[in-house]
C-alpha cells in the first residue's frame, strides 16, 4: 500500500465504516486551546455559537466572548478594532454570511489595515446538505484568496481543523479558515504534522502518473480514489494542500513535475478556487495537463450530503475518471 506512513494518518481511513467527526468540532477545540495559550484571544459570534462550536469558549472565558447577534458586518468592524488593539479576535458564522455578507467590511476594516483577525467560515461547501443553496458557501475560497494580506486555510478533518485554529494565533494578520458542518472521515491523527503553508503528501506510489491535489473533506475521497486506482494498476500521489494562500508552491511544483499530470479536488466552484490557484502557478512555471473536480459553475440544492457530492461530480468515481482522462491527455491520446 502506498499510504504515506510517516504522516501518521488515522488507521481507520480505509475501513468500510471510518471514524467520522464534524470538521467544525475542531474549531471549538482549537479555540479553547488558543484561549488557554493566549490571554489575548477573544471570540465573537453572530448568533450561532452552538452551530459554530463557540459555546465551549463562551463558557470557559465568558469575559472574552462577545455575542454580536445577527449583524455580521458589525462583527467584522468590532473585530478589526480589537485586532489592531492587541487582541486576537476570532469571528464565527456561516461562511455564506461571514465572509459572504460582510466581505466589504472584512476587506476594508480587516485586510486593508492588516488587523490581526481570524475569520472562521462555517458550514462551507455543498455538503451542508438540506440547508440548500442559500447556505452552501461554494465561492468563499475565491473571494478570500483574492484579498490582499489574507491567508486561507482549508483543513481536511477535525484534527487538522483544531491545529489550524490554534496555529492561526501564531501569525500576525488576517486568516480565513474554512470548516464544514457534517460528520466527515477522520483522515489524520493528533500527531500528524501540520504547518500552515506546507502541503503534505498523504499517498505516494513508487511511480505516480498523476498528482491528485486536494483540500478539505474531499481529501478523503482523493485517498480512496488513489487506493482503488492502485488496485487497477494506476499509480498516483495525493497531496493535502490545506493552505490555499500562501500556497506551498515548491511542494506543488515538485509533485507535479514528478507526475506530469494533475487533478485538483475541492468542494468549491472550480472558478477561482484551489484548482485555479494551482493552474495559475503551473501556467506561470510548469504548464501541465490538469483536470478540475469541484462545482461546475452552478448553485447547489437541498439533499443529503453524500447525494450532493455524487450529483455534482465530486465522488470517488469522478476523481478516478478525471485521473484517467488527464493521463490520456499527458500521453497525447
């Protein structure tokens, strides 16, 4: 098996019933840990402290928790003031509302001033499920990565989400972290290395013909696709590209050069997302055949998360087909 053992991944990844925990739980755990480590950490929420897992912080540090109500624009403004005054504020809401509704306030008050604010966008992606298109943030990576001074992190599971939340306190300036709602497979372990800006190889065959570069909960689908492809005689490499900005350009170029073909996988519009960031890099430095797995320029709908992932072309079978297509293109067929 080509699983990258040095990454200390979760042993249940390839079980028929892998361990599943909501990625958003990692925000709640990491926020409390950050509060214990840094007395400057404060938390703000827009009337969604239970859904965003901010409750534990509010109970432990009530004097450092601020409920702003249904007022995301105001929350961003308050956080900007705190962020230039020595505090480390985290703001939490659904990603369609923050950074969706308050994008201008984040741009002008937070990013323009390089305020030390951490933005937690919850319930991101189409897998929010029954909440439907109005609550499915599938444009947020694009809108946030284009913003000057902004860092963008998309953790792949609950453990990585905890580490991303905690690590955000160690860098000055605005950080956007994207969290999904539903239970998703636990890919990593508490000991798996995580460093913002450093992509990690999670699967590595001896002679990979395609690099599968993924972020967020779909890293799991990428790993399953890689395992099934190997059984079919097609060797691949899976890169967990959790930091979209600043991206680990060196690691991305290394794995793409080694493989000669790439498939990007994300639960986001293909326009402007992680795949676009890869394409921009490759167009400039290493033109390479690329296929994109993601939302294909449409809005979502209500449904079960797994049904929506399948309908919108982000299932394991879709990744496998994309790998086979791009290898054919690489070979001139």
